[in-house]
């Protein structure tokens, strides 16, 4: 039976959630909302529970209900921004963040993440720079700015930022970007190391496998390159065109006149 006081319900739900009983926390909030349907903190807490479980659409409905009742509640605004960003709606996330202090560390970070979902590239770069200025050891900012630097052709800055970003546990995308920079700088051994790290993080990363093949091929290891290309092709057959171009355009490549033979070779067929 839910508590007569919504504050007590939230306390019980928080205790359940913190103990790893998310389903119980959800049931407590839902039962509380039957008695107090407009209670903003119950909607807020239920939204947080749902969002933690990956139920973004349901979480959005409850955080909006919370904000309808208490539009000035800053923590609810921040959660609403995170939910909108998770749904891929950077503009909606920014609209919520506009209600929050612009200089707080968490707002700075969320603003940079939200801007990265919009076409406002220059604003996103400025926002990530603001994050890094506020928190010089923010590795996510280093990784994002490193990617932007690489896209702008500033490989020296990109190498520095991405190498620093990979000094800690980081996602496959950061290792992949570092591999691209090293590849451009003709550090093929370093590039291969980075692409292997990306694949260790995400074994299904077909593009990393293709680029590993390119790096090994450019370094003179054609057998290793063919193994990487075969892995990429099995993961994603659409990589065939990139593989074929890499094999025929490099001085360390092979000339495949028969497309079917190359496909068989990549698939590991004994008929190759």
C-alpha cells in the first residue's frame, strides 16, 4: 500500500532504486501517482527510474508532467534535457538548458552534447572548448574536439587531443578517430594499434576492421590486411567496395580482376 505522504513514497522508491530494485521503485511511484496524479516530484522520480532503464519515451511523458506542475525546478529541467538528447532531439534539450545557469559544469557539458546533435557545428566546438576550459581533464571534451580538429585538417591538434583522450577508458569511437589521425600522418603501426583497440571495445565495428586492413596493408603486412578485410566483409558486406579500392590503389596491394574471386577470398571460401 502506498504511503499517505508523497514524500514518503519518494523516499521508499529511492531506497528501492538505490538497492537495485528498479521495478519496485517504479511500482511505488506509479501507485503514488494514482493517489497524487499531479505530484511533480513523483513524476520526476518515475521519469528518472524509467530513463535509467532505457525507456526514453515513457520518461519523457513523466518529466513533462513534472515540469507542467513545477516549471522552475532545475533538476527536472536538467533531466528533461538529458531525455531529449537521448531521443536525438538536440533543439529540445537546448530549450530546457536555457532555463538553467549557463556556467554550471553539468549544464556546460549537457549543452555541448546537445549542440553536437544540431547543425550548429561552430557553436558545438565553442561549447566543448568551454567544457575543457572549465574541466581540463574532461576526456569526452578532448575526444570531441579531437574529432573536430581532424575534420578541419588540423592533425597535430587532433593527435594531441585524441591521444590524451585515450589515456583513460574510452569508447571505441575515440580509438577509431585516433586511428584515422595516425593513418593520415602515415603512422601505420600506431593506426593499427588504435583500430585494434576500437575493435576490442566494439568487435562489430566493421569500419575499424577496414581501416585496420588499410593500415596493415600500407605497413607491408598484406596477409594481416587480408585477414582484417575478411573480418570487415563478414561483419558488413557493404564494405566490399572500400576493401576492393584499398587493395587495388595501394603500392602494397593486389590486383583483383575477378570481383567474385575477391568476394570468395574475403568470405574464406576454399574456391578463392
